[in-house]
C-alpha cells in the first residue's frame, strides 16, 4: 500500500504484479502508463503519496500462474486489511475500483454480473466509487469493442480525478 492521510485519490487495484514485485513501485509498467493516461495525470502526480493512495486487494505478490500471468490476490488480505487501513485515508475524495477483484470486493452484488455490464452502469455507482477495468494489455481489444468507454466514461473520470486532486 502507498499513500498518506492527505491522499485525495484512492486507487483500489488487484495485487502487486511481477514488475511491482521487482521494483517496489505500483503500476510501474505498461498497465500503469495506460491507467495514468485514463486518469489524465502524469507519473509525478500518480506517485505523490500525499495526493494519491494505492491499495491492492492483495498486499504481496501472489506469484506466477503456471498457465501464464499472475495468480489472483490472496483472498484473506482485503477483508483483513482494507477495513483497518481505509479510515486512515480520511481526505480521500474519489475511490477508483480498478479490475474485477476490487469491484467484486467493494460491490459484491456485481460479482455474478459480467464486467462490461458493471462498467456500463458506472454512473449508477458514482459518487461512492468509480469502476474501471484493469488497464492490462488485455483491455485493448475490450476498449475497441466498447467505444463508449473512451468517449463517455474517460472524460468524466478525468474531470473527477482533477477535481479530487486539486483544491476547490
């Protein structure tokens, strides 16, 4: 977890991936580049812990899946730690749920719903949360099939992020 009590944006994501495990820096890969582009912020702001907090569903690298990719976050982490740590981030103005693990944990009624259906209902989930797919390379084809994501959701996301990070 990264962040300070003054953080205004909370990004709840999956678990540290291979590159994060190696470098110790969340979203220090192409998925981070894509996420920062979606948010409309640069690396300096993204990694400024006084402004942006990042909390994974898992707090340790879960390891590699023999079939490829990383294993899912350990299931005991989020229930144990999120309720303990979240109150320390009292200045958060916007919480992003990035990827299915974060969405399913915070919005358990959406678990049986396809990810696209949940994302299509993003307006109904605001203002408590802003839901996003995981920004991995796999999302490229999904974005092409769902142009509303770029034309409708991303402009509102960037506006909300900017408002959360800056003084009124």
